[in-house]
C-alpha cells in the first residue's frame, strides 16, 4: 500500500520529465499517449488504493508512506511523505479520474497545436502538483504542491504566449495566488513555532490541547490559512484572476475548475478542520465569504456573454457553496459538492470546448444558437451538465450535493436564516445563467454553421462525465428521501461528524422551496432566453449588465489602489534616487578640486598675498579669542 | 598542507596561464580549468574527513609568518566554508567555460586575473588571521579592477572607479578596526596577535566595541551590499565581462556574508546583538528596495543585479537572527543564490550576445525561437522567486522561520518579499520569452556548451531543493558550534540591553536539545 501511494504522484511526474526532456523529438501520438497514459496509470493506482482502503477500512483508517527524508535541522524534520485517508482518497480519485478524461480529450482538442508536447508537459506537472498537495502529510510538502499548481496554472493560462494579454492573465493568476501563498507560509511558520512539527496530523492533535477555542493565536493562524484558501479558490475579494484565467486552452480551464487549483482552498480548510474549529469567528467568515461570493458571481455569470467566463463565474459561485458548507461545519457536504462539481464542471468546460472548436474559436454565446440538431452529443451532455449545475431535483447529482448545503446553511448550529436566503438566491441565479447558456447556445436560429464535428476522443469523455453528473449523487440522500449516507459515513472516517440542530421535519419544506426555485428558474430562463431572446441580447448592452459583466468593478479598484501606485513609484525611481547622493558627492568634490586648482596658478604675488592674509587672519583670531 | 595547496594551486595556475597565454590562449584556458578542477577535487576529499569532536574545524592549520608582529598563517575550514569553497571552484570552472568564446583579447592575462581573484576568495574563506584575511580581501579587489577595466563594456571606467572607491572606503575602515582590536588586545594581555581565535573574547567598553564592529560592518555591507551602499553594484555588474559578473555576484557578495558569520559575532557578540534589529531592518529594506528597482529596469543585466540585492537582504535578515535554522538557511541561500544568479547572468550574456542588446524592450517572444533557453530561463526564474522544490525555497523558508523566532515582526514583513520577487521575475520572463517576437535576427537556441553549463547548474539547484540534507548535514556542526560560541560570549559579557535576545535564543537551543 505504501508503495502504491507514493507511485500515484510519481507517474505523472515521470510523464512530465519524459515530455520535458525528450518530448521535442516525439510525434504527437507518442507524447499525447505518454501525457494521458501517465495520468491513466495514476488513476488505476488510485482506484487500487481506494479498493484496498475500503477493504481494510475496519482496521486501518489511514496510511502513511515516506519517500525520503527531506529536511532536518535542529528540531525541524520534514519528510517527503504521504498520507492516504478518506479525504485525500476522494480528492486523489477525482483528480486522477477527471484529469485522465481531460487528458484524453486534449489529445483531440489540441491536435493541431504546434506546442502539443509543451501542453502535456505542463498538464502532467499540474496533476503531479495537485496530487502532492492532497497527499502530503506535512505542511511543507503541501506548500510545494500548492505553489506547484500556481506555477502550472500560470504556465497554462499563458500557454498561447504570443498574445501579451494571455501572459498578463497568467501573471495575474500567479500574483493573486502568491499573495495567498504568503499568508499560508506565515501560517505554516506559526504552526511550526508553536508545535515544533509540520506534520498535519500532529499539529491538529496538539492544537486542540494547546490552543483555547477562540484564542487570538488560533484565530490569526486560521485567518492566514483562510487567506491562502480564498486566493487559490478565487473567493471574494480574491476572485478576479479566475475570470482572466479563461485565456488558457479550454481543457486547462476544465482541469483548473473541476479537480485542481480552485478546489485546493476547499481541501486546505477541510484538511485543517481541527484548526478552524478553534476559531469560530473565522468559520463564520468562511461561511459569509462563501455565501456572498456565490451571489455576487452569480450575477456576473448571468450578465456575461462569453461562454467560458459564464462557466468561470459559475465555478466561483459553486466553490462559494463549498465554502458556505465548510463555514457552517458541514465538512463532508462540502467534499460531496466538490466531487459532483468536478464531474459537471469538467463536462461543461469540455462541452464548451467542443462548441468553441465548432464555432471557430468564437466564445460569444449570442453568436451561437440553434446548435442542438447539429451537435446532438454535445447538446445532450451539456444539458445534463447544466441541469446538474442547477441542481434539478431528484434526477441530477447536483441536487443531492447542493441541496444538502442549502439546508445545512440554515440547519447547522452555526447556520442562519440569512445564509440560507443567500444560498437560495444563488440557486435561482445558477439556474438562470445555466439555462440561459443552454437556451441561447442550442436553441433559436442558427447564427454560425459549425465547422467541426467532435470525434470519439471528445465524445466519450463527455458521455462518461454526463453519466456521473446525473448519477454520481446517488451516494448520499437527504433524510427526507432515504436514510442512505454512504458518502457521509465514509468521509466521517476522517472529517468530524456534522449534526444539524434544526428539527428534521423542516427539512422537507426547505427542500421543496429550493426545488421549486430551480423549476421556476428554468421556466423563467425559457421565457427570457427562448421566447424573448432579442430582449435578452439587448439587455447585455445596459450599464447594469456591464457592471456585473465586469465583475462588479473589482479589477478597477485594485488597479487604482495597488497596481497604479506601484507602477508609478517604480517608474519615477527607475534610476534609483540614492544614486544621486553619490553623483552629488562626486560633483561637489569635482567642484572643490577645480576651486582649489584655481589657487594653484603659479603666480608668486598671489601666493604671497594669500600667505599674508592667512597670517593676519590667524593672528587676529589668536589675539581676540 | 591541503589548505595552502588550494590557494597556491590557484596562484601557480594564474601565473602559468599568463605565461602560456602568450603563445596559446587555449593552453591558458585549459590550465585554469585544471587548476580549478584539482582544487574542487581536493575540497571534495575534505568532506570525508571526520570533524574532530568538540570543534567545528575540519582542518585547522597554523604556521608563523611574522612572529614579531603576531601575524600567522592561520588557515582553517569548517562545514560552512567548505561548502563555499566548493561553490567557489564550481563557479570558477563555469566562468572559464563561458569565457571560452567571449574573451579573445589578452586571454592569458584574463585568466591570471580570474584565478588570482579566486585565490583571494579562497583565502578569505580560509583565513583565521585578521591580517591574512585583510590581505586576501584586498587580493580579490585588484584582479577584479583589471577584469572590468580591460574586458568590460559600456561605461566601464565610471563603473570601475565607483566599485573601487566604494569597496576601498569599506576596506580601509575595516583595516582601522582590525588594528584597533589588535592594539586593545595587545595592551590588555601583552600578546599582540591577529589570530581570530585568540582575539575572541577581547573586552572593551561597549561603545568602543561597537565602533570597532562598525568598521568591519562597513566593509561587509559595501560588498554584500546593503541599501544604501549598493550603488556601485548595478553599474559594476553591468559593465563587467560575464565571468567578472559571475565572480562578483556569486562569490564576492558571499565573502561579505561569510565575514558577518565568521568574524562579527565571535568577536563582538554583545555589540552584534545590540545591532541586530537595525541589521534586520537593513535586510528588509534591501529585500524590498532591490525588488522595486528590479521591477523598474529595462536593462536585463541591471534587473538581475537589483534582484541580487533583494536576495542578499534575506541573508542579512538571517545572519542577525542568531539561531540554527536561520544560519543554515543563510548557508543554503549563499549556495543557492550563487547558482541561480550565475545562471541568470549567463542567460543574460547568451541573450545579449545573440541579440546585440540587453534592452528588454527589444526582446519578446523568444520562446518560439529558443524553447530550450526558455525552459532554462523559466526554471531559474522560478528558483529566483523561491518556488518549492528548488534550493532557494529551502533557504528562504529557513531564514523566515529562524527570523520569526528571533523577531516576529521582521519575519512577517519579510515574507512579503516572496510576493515582490514573483512580480519582477514574471515581468522579466514575459519581456524576454513571451509576447510577440520582436527580433528579425536569426536566433540560435542554446549551444551544447551552454547546455552543459546550464544542466550542471540546474542539477545542483534541484538537488538543493529536493534533498537539502546533503548540504544541511555538512553545515550543521559548524553552525551549532558558531552559535554556541556566541552563547558563551554572551553569558560572559553581562550586557543588559541585549538579554532579551540571548533569552530567546536559549529557549530555542533547549528546544533543539529536546
């Protein structure tokens, strides 16, 4: 088992090395096969590890594996070591499985790209880093994976480097997330200084004994981890980078949004639940940030015309639901939604990728339309994804995961009616923008004739993901339907048990409300976006729409407050004003030497004169002092 | 004696390559390579020598030189200096290799200067006699002056004056301090000596000790350099030939950091502790002001030069933290920064040789033409911004961790240096490799020789990132011993204003024991 765990990230890493050093001479088939194959092997290993884990679950709840001793100095001992438990297992399975499908799909999607090999090189490193992040059993190795996904997203967002705008988007992602990394780094340092270890389990164990609930040190540390989490997971106010991140190739977005990168923040908080439990105020903050983010980005998603950016905002919004769940202590509900979201978000991005290929790189949904007959597979799978994203009752996976969160946002001991209101408003917005996307793209009259027909490498991943987006939620039921909770009880091997404190008979009513909201949402979007399509298009020109579309002006604010002053200061001081001091000293000495050299003119009477004046002055001074 | 051999081989190599260079330039290059390779191998054998218990010295050797004045040839090496020696000879070899095509005039004399400067650096890392130390400290300077003056480019005359005046003022102040210390110790004990071991423990009024220390600090701070004594650096780095820049950035700056560790604290424990907060603040200023200036530059070599100031700020920060983790971080930072900055300057040289310009505004989109160069640039840019998995991260993490224990606020501010380095480094990458292709010239990717140079640097920086234990284990005994000397000194000198510092250190030490 130990070897298997260590080999899961090793294979994508091996793929990265082969492609990076020998990829230049390879044909596309070979590098594509290595790229997807390395993830495929990791996936098989992950499933094998999962089987073993379930098989021995009654005896062993977690496995550790040490690859080698990394650092030792004084009492600082850190290993390259992994830990497999219920939480990291779920993440590993989702990362490798969804990652594998995306790699397969990319073989077709990127087939004509000159930098095919470079693409798979980065993608393999991306998956490696994410696996290290979730499998790490200490904070430093986790930080390695954490920065690694940041690097890879920078590289992949700026993949088409010839356009400076893509490079800008990549740097924006890196610098936003690096800000969070700084906070995370500080948090890690504090943990080490207080507990003398960087092992995550030991820290969790020691923290409960050493730090009181609500003590300022616990709150500060949890806050620092929280800042790390929101920057990676693009939650308010650190969300603007994720929208620009759409500059990358579409499979990158699929990977970034489903299983890697943005879910890292969710993982971080879930992994550190013991620390966050010591800081109730930060837990509340997590819930509020999640709830506000999901509504704010919901509006933006509804206003945007770019299919990828709508999906990007939907990711921000869905991660908001996960944060909400984490914040109210519904740990396993957050992880459940992570898993389901990975399925439908990968599906939607891959579907959008197929559309973009067919529309010859057109992203504007209003330029599309009437595509359901021409591209049936994409249409049906896309509807499945959108339905799951909207949480259409009973028949989609999204319903099972999201409605649990909506109910817990009220029912949790730390929940509140206001959080629930925001969650419900978010649900309505989600349905509206999801079906707006579907109706505008696939219904109405055809604006552009598709120039491309998806091949099997694109269709098969879509169908698999569509299947999971519909049925992947049947692993956990609300109590009103059935007392069937295998996922929750599985997660509870690692995460704390969550018990709502509101009476159970309310749950049915609350679920009816959210179900009704979804159905009303679909009906409304049918009215607005099929029947009154032209009016909807006209609305995109309004100021209000532009405001939402531009992400509520966050970019402008940051630009004025931070970017501009920094640029201004570095521009005026490019030549380094401290150097003027030296130049000044040099000038003054030069002036003096000239002045003195004037006195040295070789004229005898001048020398006699100055000698006399000097003697007179000295004598006067001596007499009158 | 192996330590004298290290220096003598270089000096002999220097003379020989000057002579041979008159007939055969290639002969001079090969002699230089051989001399450095022999030194590298000799130093590697030192790693297998067991450290005698109760001491930090792997080899400690002393012979009388001018007994009447108390000047001796006292050479010694411990885990810190042996690593720096390895860096010196390695960078020396790299310097010879990259000068193979670049230096075509007066080849013999060039290699004479190169090897003499390296002999000076080696001597600095080995001397335990202040007179000898000062001798080698000056020996580094003169060959550098010639290297920049003869083989430099651009405004080299101005640069070389600036370099000379700045460093000479620093050196002069250090000389005054050395002599003062010599006479104080002599008048107190009757033993007039320059031996550092004997001078350790010299006592005088706190203000006197502080003044003496300031002389040493002046020399080290100029060479490190700190802000605001840094203005010679960008001009000099830019004007120097590539090998000269490598020596300056990768090695000469390390002699200053080494001097801080080796001399300041053992000789002036109380004064150094009193100065620590100011030293840390200087480190922070260097980190951010260097980064800010790097961000603004359009000349690639200047940009890298300023980034170097920023990274040296971390060294200064760690040096004044007085604990094992910070010190081991400083040692790793010296090595990692030496390697990274060498790679970046070589990259700048390779680029400007192909493009005939160092102006970032005229670069762009070069990834398309030279993906290998791009990959190397990316890797070392990531090393420079402290990406985990590469050596610089280990160093900066250690320094921040150690600083946090010594002075929390300083660490909290300094950690934002990680953000600052990301901003200017990514801008540099963008301007060189990404965006639209601007050059019309035929642009060749790395040659095989460049490839080998970069590959060796890359292997080292990855090694330091994924298995730093190889390096940490070597430096650990020396670092522990150096710090324990501080502790002893501190407990002897009852110095009220610094008790808080030593207190925090003692807590840390007991943690270690546990």
